C-alpha cells in the first residue's frame, strides 16, 4: 500500500525557516517524480514544487523560487521541502504527492495527509 | 500561466442526482487534465487523469471528458459520500495550476 506521511509543520515567525519531510513507503520511491502542493486555510490547492527521480530536475512556483528548496533522499525514501524567509501568506497545509508518469503524461496519483505550517508572530 | 476556471463554484444536488462540473483552461492543454475530490479536513483524492481515465479504485460513477480548453466531470447517482469539493488541475506546463474548486452540497 502506497503511503506518504508528512511531518515537520508547526508555528514559525515571519522570516523564519522550516523543513518539511515526507516519508514514503509501499512503492519504489526512487522511480517516481514527487511534488509538494499547499492549501491555505479555506482556500484552494496551489502547486509548490516538483522534483524528478535523481534531483536533476526541480521546478518551483515563481513566488517560492529562491525561498523554497525541494530535495529528496532516495536511500531513506524521503522527500523534503526547505522553506526559508517565511511569510504570513505561506500559512497552509502542505501536501506531499506522488507523480505517476507514462510515456505521454505525468499526473498525481497518491497524496499524503498534509502537515500544517503557520507563519505568525 | 494557464488559468483554470471551474463552474459552478457551488452546486446543490440531491442523493441520486447526476451532476456535471465544468473546467475551462485559458489556453489549450491537450488532455493533460486531472480531477480531485476533497472532503473537509482531508487530503485530496485523485479521481481522473488524462481528462477521462479513472484512477485505480475509483468507481465508474465518475467520468471525465474533454480536450483542449473545455472539460467536464460528471458524477451519476450521487451518494452522501460524494458531497465534497472538486478541483481540476492542468499538468501540461509549469506552473501546474488548479481550478478554484466546486463545492457540491446536499440539497
């Protein structure tokens, strides 16, 4: 059974940093693209970043470029999101999601339960 | 960026009804469209990919259609567990973008 379990969320002051983790199990983690998606309280879903299998490809939402860094450790079956210079508008539930790729498209199939990040003084 | 616009934003329906939700892309995305279901306090659940393909384990009461810029999600024979918020998402180019969501409520 595919499982994605996020951790590392919490309360952080504006300008602070936080590192989110996503522990993957039930599949060959190193074979898949992975992604972070967030959802502000009462709002819709917003894509954050994607990473390919060997970290040679990383893609970010413009508003997070330079502040957020996506990475992975295939030996530990883990995905990470390092978030720096946090702002109040970064307050959201952050979801880890697996991307399934065919020859012609790549799409989300499994999601974690999310971890809440609150940026406030 | 490609804008995704869903309609309606909210929808009231009764158990047993058939409903259709529309998603429009601001430019052509081929068939690179997914639909998700989200219940309050829960993670999104993947329903459909490539506009019309059902994710594994998703019942056939859910169906998707469309290509290019106009897409639909149809749910037949609504049951209490189907009342949720539904999102479309394009994955043809970065940044990936989602529709604003359609809240399906019980009438």
